[in-house]
C-alpha cells in the first residue's frame, strides 16, 4: 500500500508545482475578482455577504449598451470571417489561385498584429488631416465609415480572419477528395457535392465561429481605440472604465467580466451540443490529397486580386497609416499642415516636448518604452517557453492523470480569459490589504506586469506546443537515459535539440505578442514606466498621434531587428541537425 | 570486445498503473550471457517488465538485481543511466538531430571515452552492422532496417553487460526482419552480454532464444527452452500462444502409456463416429478431468484414404513456395488450417488425414474456449473461431 502511495506521489509530484504556478498566476487573482461580485464583503467591497446587485448596475445605461454592442459586433464579425477566412482558406487549399504559397504565411503574420495597432493605422489614415489628406485624398464619407460601428466591425473582422482561416484551412486540407469523388461517381452534381461536403466541415465551421466570437468579444484593442474614438461603447472598455473611475468600481467591472465570460460560453456550448456523439473524422492513412480546382484565367486573376486586397486592407493600410503618419506634423489636428517632418522621430528619441502629465508619464525617456517592452517581452518569452514546455509535456503525457485533466481545463479557461479581465483581476487581487499583509507587495511593479504577461502567454503557448511536443516520442529521452545520460543531460542533448526550432519560433511569437500587448500593460504598468503600447496609446489619446505613429514605426523596426537577430543567430549558430527538424509547420 | 554478461534476478516484481497490476509478483532468473526471450500477448506485462529492468519505470513492489547490484527494491531505484545496460527500442529511438555516427557515439561520450577512441569504436561498430558507409546520414535518410541497425550498434558499442530488446523487429518488413534477426542473434551473443528480448511473435522467440519465458497477466506462466515449450506446454494458453492449427475437446479412449512427461494417450475426437487417435500427454491428468487436444500444424498430414484416421474436405488451398497449405474441414466440426502438402489438392476434394501423436497435445481443458481473442492476436489460434464456423457449413458427404 505504501508502495502504491509512493507511486502516486512520484507520478503526480512534478505536476503539482506546474499547476500551482498556474493557479497562482491565473486562478487565484481572477477567481477572487469574480467572486467579489457576489460576496463583496469578503473583500471589503461592500456590506453584503451575498448580492446580485452588481449585475443590476451592469444591466443599465452605458454598460448595458457596451455589452449589447459587443454581442452584435461579434456576431456580425463571425459571419464576415466565415466568408473572408473560409474563402481565403478554400482558395488557397483547394484551387490554383495565385500566391497560394504566400497567403498562409501572411495569415500567420496577421495573427501577430495586435488589433489596436491595426485600428490606429486606420485612424492615422482616414482622420481629418490624416495621412490621406496629405495626399488630398481625404474623404469625409470614408472617415465617417471608419469612425463608426462599421469601421469597428471591419477592423475586428480583418484582425480575427486568421482564426477562421486557420481552423477552416486545416479541415479543408485534411478533407481528401474521396468525399467529393464518392458523390460524383454516384450521380451527384456540384450542388450535391457542396451539400455533402459542407456538413463534413461542420466541426471546423463551428470551431471557427466559436473562436472568432470569443476573440471579438474579449478584444480590447479595437474597443479602446477606434470604438472609443467613435463613441461606440464596448464591453471590454466598460471593464477598463469601471476600474479607472474614482473610486474604482471593481464589483461592476467583475459583473461585466462574468457576463463577458458567460457570453463567450454560448458558442462553445453550441459547438459542443452539435458535435456531441457524432464522428466527423476525415483524416486517415488512406486519405488522398484533394485535387485543386483549376480556375479560369479571369477568375484566377479576380480572386487573386481579391485576396490581395484583403491583405492590403488588413496589413497594408494600417502599415501605410503608421508609416506615412509618422512624417506628418500635427497629424489629425486642425493645425496639421502638408509639411513632412522628422520631428516626430526626434521626439520619440529625445522626449523633449512636455505634454500633459499623463503623456509625459507614459513616454518619458521616450525611446525607453521600446527598450522596456523589448526587455519585458524577452523575459516573458523565455520564462513562457520553459514553463510552457513543461506544461505541454505534462498535457501530452502518455498516461494523463486526474491532475492533468484538471490542468488542461485550467489552461483552456485561461486562454478564453480576456486580457482585460485578467488585468482587472490582478489590480484587484494584488491591491487587497490582505495581499500586503502577506508580504506580497507587487502592485504597480514591473514583476507584477511580467506575471500578468506570463498568465496570458503560458496557457496559449502550452497549447501551441502540445502538438510538436506530442510528436516527440518519449523513447528519445528514455534511450538517452538508458545509454548513460543523466536526466538534465538527456533533456539538453536529446530533447531540446529536437524541439529547438519550435522553441525559437514560439519564443518569437510570445515576444511579439507581449511586446505589443495592451490591456494588461495599460492596467498594470508602473507609473513612469510605460510600455510601447501604453506610450503609443497615450500619445494618441493626447492629440499627438503623429508621435504615436513614429513610435509605432520605431517599435516595429525594433521588433523586426530582434526577430531577425534571433532567426539569423539560430541559422548561423545552431548545429545542422537542429535546424533540419520541426519548424513552423509542426506548430501550425 | 567480448563482455561478461550480467546475471539478472527478478523477485516478486509488481507494477501498478492505478488499480491495474501490469506485473503481479513475477519471479525470473536469467543466467549471465544467455539470450532470453519474454513472449506474451499485448497486456501481458512484458513491456512493463523490460521498462522496469531498464529503470524507465519504477517497480511498485519486489526487487531486481543486475549482477551484484540491486537496482530496484522498496525504497531503491537506480536511474537508467547507472544500470550499465543498453536497449534497442521498437521505434528505434534514434535522435533525429544526430547523424548515425553521433547516435552510436552517444553512449561512449557518456562514458567519457577519449574522442579518437570513441570515434574508432563507433566506426568499427557501424562497420559490424554494415553501415560504415552511411555514418554521416541522419536517421530520416536511412531505411527502417538501417535505422534499427544503427540502434543495434548504439546498444552494443558501449560493451555493457545487459542488452534489452523491445520488439525491435515489429516495424520491419519480412525480409528485413530476417536479416536483422540474424544480426541481433549473432552480434548480441558475440558481445557476451546477457540479452533480454521481448516479443509477441512465437516464431521470433523460438528462433532467437536460449530460453523463453511466457507471460500472461503480469505473471510468468512457463519458463523453458523453445523445444520444451513447444512439446510440453504447461497450459492451454501456452499451447495456443506457441502455435496450433486447431483445438478440440476429446474424451479418453484408453489409459496413459509411457513414462511421466512423455506419456501417450488414446483419445476420441468429437463428432458422431469420432475417430480414435493417439496423442501426447505432456503432464499427468486426473481420471475425471475434461480434456482438450491442441494440434500443431506439423502434426497434420494428408494421406491416402486407407492410411487415414479421418476424412476431410479441402475448403481452401494456398501456394506456399515449397508446396501448398490446405484448410481441411472434417466432421466434428473440425478445421485444420495450414496443413502442408507438396501436392496441390483442389477445393472440395475429399482427402484422408492422419495426426502425428507428437504434435497432438492433450491438456486439461481451461476456462472458456479461446479465452481472450486478444491473447491470440497474430497467432493462428485466432482463426479457430472463424474456421469452426466454416467447418460447420460442411455439406454431408466425404467426411467420415
């Protein structure tokens, strides 16, 4: 019996630490933040031991409008993304459309662009005295469209299209031609083929809808930039406002968060209900690659152009907005002239202009935010890769235990958690008197900001790495141990090299995502130590978007330099055997 | 470079995965330098035992000693790297970022051998497995057979006293299996190391082993030479697992004759007017015991009707190189699969059948018929249910 108990301890012991870290990073602060909505007295947020009154506040006025707006925008974006993402997926996977080798990479690139950056690019472009007006192309109509719910929907749809693309393209890629051939040889025409194949893709379509809905509902980037500028309230910004009020209204912010999380559960529940008990397995060893439809010359040209226009709108227009806007004096201001200037870049590097207190606070030192964000992102990416690898190994264990399944649920829940809710949870939890009594004085410090970054990046990274990690057979490590290597030596010499490319790529993705992260940064950055996203947002909100645009360009440059250095360094320094394994395909 | 093989002593070994016991108090002694094969169906515990021997899994109870060192005991678990053994894995487990040469060098590097000496030994070992010319290739640039030969070289190069083989041939095609089987048999014996090899394939076990251990439900159910297992199976399970073409309930038609362990017994086959044949009785059985007869393929002969003990109809015939394998259906219903004859008998032909007593083994009946189809996976016994159904559809006529 003791031997059995010892087995259990050995088997689960290593997992405790990892799950404890995740619980500390995610479950405890967010849990406390959400629980205080119902039990405010427990956290000195009210006098009741149990109340639902906070929901009453969330169900009125501005906040209710925000929730309603978020819901309908997310629904419309789902439909649009099914058409856009599904269309690009079908064209690149099943037709001979031009540039089909480029589009998947572009989609991955688009996935890395934060929504707020895209929204701001469009703002720089279309606002009065914006970039277009510098070329005498300003159109009040375009301006009104972009700075309206239509613009919010457009930018959200462009930004979340990769999620629809990725879920649908993998399903379309795996869907061999046998289903279509079976319909055709049994007398079905094109319409019958379509009617047979579409239900086979049902799980991917539902997954796409669920993912896009959740992503749009929880998005803070567009809500805090374009939607805010357009006076179009959205739920995530409502959380921010509730916390930013004096006094902060944590119970209301918590109530909105709960409603946000509950609404995200709707499509997930729908997906689960539809697919339960049915098998949609389409991949087998016998699946033959599908044949590509040969488009006619004109159709090929038109459709290739259409996909090109999509990427132009999603990547090109915002990039142009930021780049061109960075050379304009007084961008978007009635004082703005036609003159091009480098003064905005000087400001980025010197920080000589004294604007309002909040801007100076956000941008003092002013190239500082770029360096600070690079450093924080590098620290976050490094810790994330190490912990994420451990979590991914636990999750893909050959014999998952009870703790593994519970941990997996925690990870999935954390991924679905909007960054703004996590940030709010951190402010709430680490600002409580009891936290200070316990000797945890992290509020308004950089370590807390890094913890927030880790809380968002570790769950996602762990899930991303599960695929490649599961592909590495356990026998590789066992063989190393059996042939004389100690545990750490086996990991170093026989495991890490096999997944090295994946680790590098995941490190870069985490670095990029963290570098541009907005909601957590905005809520948790220590005074005087603004990150890139906070600094740019501050410049924009304080009527100096041209400096924000210049900082965007500088930050983009810094980001590309780091990515280039890391990829180049890996290419030059890593042994040949390391470089020929894994790669982006195994992550994708 | 011959090494002194290690003695392996396993006592009361148990291993639990949750409530399930993969090993249930197993005892085993392996002599130094011998080649031992552990044979069993999936789920019998052979892989778990090998992994416990390697130190990859921890024993829940019991002890394992390799040579003079107790490597596993309550409160003791020597990690794999300190057990001085090597292992060939089912999936080769070559490190994909290392060339064949670097894979083979790995154990030598762990032993801190000087570089030039290590390289020379690795090169020599690769030459012995016929792969010196492919030393610079990465695993994915090698065929499955070549990869497994690299894995074999990696296991032999360190000159350890215990070699473990985890179904190393199971992922290879027939030709490659035979070549590699030969390489394993000769190189492992030449090395002088003790070898423990696991497989679910009886022919592989018999062709490689000095001694075979048959495992079932985490227990060792028989231990002996291949000949002993084949001629004197300890139980119907072992008889089935070591290859039969049919089995049937029989009744006594006489008394045992001969010395214990080599007795013969006349038995009556099932079915109306069942024939009486002589069979071997590997171990004594009580008078009232229900009996089952297990017939090896080699025991069934097609003969002229005057010499026949029973008549059968040819249900199927398959060309087998040196001759033909026939499926013969007889009254009972009985169906003898893979009955070899140099002459081809057409389907539907009536033929005489004679059973060689040495290949007809009478044992006490055990549990339900074919307890566990899984246990017979990959074995001819799995055919019996199907073929019995075929036999039952016999038209009246030629059968006796």
